[in-house]
C-alpha cells in the first residue's frame, strides 16, 4: 500500500512582554567605609529575592482563573465529572488523613485530559506540607525512599507529581484560610523574562556614594488550560 505521511508544523504562539519591575538603591561612602559587611552585595541578593516573590505571586494568582473548567470545581474531570476539588463557599477540608487522596484526584484529572505523566507538578502551602508529612508518607517504604520525610524534610514525588511548598499561592478567608493549590504540567504555561538594564552610578551629583538601578521585564501566558488545575482547599490541623 502507499504510505501516507503528515508534515508536522509547530503553531506560533504570540505572547506580549508587558510586565516590568525596577529597583534603584545606593549606599553612601560613609556607610561603606565604616561597615565590614558587603552591603551592596547583600542588597543585590535581596532585590533578586524580592523580585521572585513579586513575580511568583502575580503568576500564581493569574493562573488559577485560566485553568480548564473540567480541571476545577465540585465536578472536575473531563470524562467522569466526579472529582470534588472545592469551590468558594465549600472548600475541600484537607487533613492528614485525606490529603493523599486529593493528590490522587489531581492525577486522575490530568489523566482524563491525556496529559504526559512525566514532569507533573503540584504547589501546596506550607500548612498543607505539614499535613502531608504527618500523613502516611512518613513511612519511607510507602514512598520507596531510604529515609522518611520526617528524617530528611523532603516532600518528594507522589503519584507522578513533584510537590513544591510555597507561601505565595492565592489565599482567601472562606471560613478559615483557604488556598488555590495549583497543579498541572509545564505544557500549560509559558514564561519569558529578561534583565534589560543594569546601571552602576559611581559618583552621583547629590551625594558621595554608589548607586545601582535595574529593569526586569517579563511576560507569561496560559497556552494549554487543560494542562493545569486547581484544588481549592482549607488545610485543617486535627
């Protein structure tokens, strides 16, 4: 028979780089000479960390509203529509007894969207991480690890998810502290950034010292909503 072929083409995605932050700080020569601490280096490191916090907070808040409708809510699941992932007013109540079950639900939701099994991630608040470490994963044999999470402090991987703990997830007061816990696959989101300017001002006109200013521009876009999901939950200590 004649063999037919298909020529694969990658579709173009247009993403606008429309966000930016800057920093501008300096140190007077008097402070510099009287201190044995490298203040400029410490401030530069702090500026980088603060930039990470600003961007992560913004991106995580934007993602939660753009996930596929079948990957969130009380009837999540593209095929079965039976996974309860919480809605405003009735969040999922997470405990150390059920937190693993909801991670499995997230995996099932991505399975129904035919997402790749490798590379999946889930971001949880620190309170949920505490519940998880107090759950059955404290047994090293369950995780296939040599040491339990109580010994090494690492959450690790559960049901194909690499778990990350973050204090920057969107949080609301809904009968208690509730978080939008983002999960998914990197196929769902694209991000680009660039440090466009970094200037050192050695001798400013108005003072004796040194100043540094920088500009960081970035942009992000959800390009595959079905690759992302949300668990709206209230972690509870029992």
